[in-house]
């Protein structure tokens, strides 16, 4: 199945930071998702941590700046934005690029995200585990079955411990 888990990818919007629909990053009052700082602090040092984000107006530098602004940047080892990379989730190529930037084999990674159609479908397309951060208003999508479902980021470390 999967080799030993060495790295975790996170989506940025609505997974690590609160996203305001219809606004660009520079127009938002950026706040971390509840539990994001604590969760990444707990995982940091045990796993390589990456961010893979579908972006339109923002690239790697802008997303890195936002993550720094909310105190998450210090935990991120690498990030890939679709704008700068030129491919977007669910394309498996963006996950392969994330693994390359983290310096780990793709099959030793997993993806955590809030969107089934991009984050989770993409992870599954890339042959890695997809952990769905299911917000209260999110609906399942036929044919996309996440590897695991959490409703709060704080649930992630315990699930990861069971995978070791």
C-alpha cells in the first residue's frame, strides 16, 4: 500500500487559513483555521509539511507570505501553487512536484484538504491518502471516497499516529 508516511500536504484555503469567497488573498482579513497552528506545531519535526494550493491571482511567494502572517509559515517546508506551477489539483503532477520539493517519495505523503473534487480526488489520483477536512456545510460527492474524514484539524495527529 503506502510506504512509511514522511510528509503531509495541506491545502491552504479553508484548510489552514479561512477563505473569503470571491476575494483575493490581499483583500482578506487572513485568519488561521481553528487548531491550525497547534496541529502544525505538533506535526512539525515528525513529518515534512507541504502546502499544495490551487490559486488564481496568488503564487508561491504570496501564499508563503500569508502563511507567515498567521504564524504557520515556520512549519512549512515547501509549497506549490497552481498559478506558479502551471497545473492544478486534481492533476497528480502537482502532488509529484510537492513531493519533489519536500525531498520525499510521493508514496510517503498524504493530503489534507477541505474539497473532495480537488484536494481528495487529486490525492487519490496521485495514489496517496486523502484526508477530508469536512466542514459542517460540506456534502459528499458520489465516487470520491476519502481515505479518512476529520471535522477539525486537531483530530489529524491522532489519526496519523495510528498509521505509523
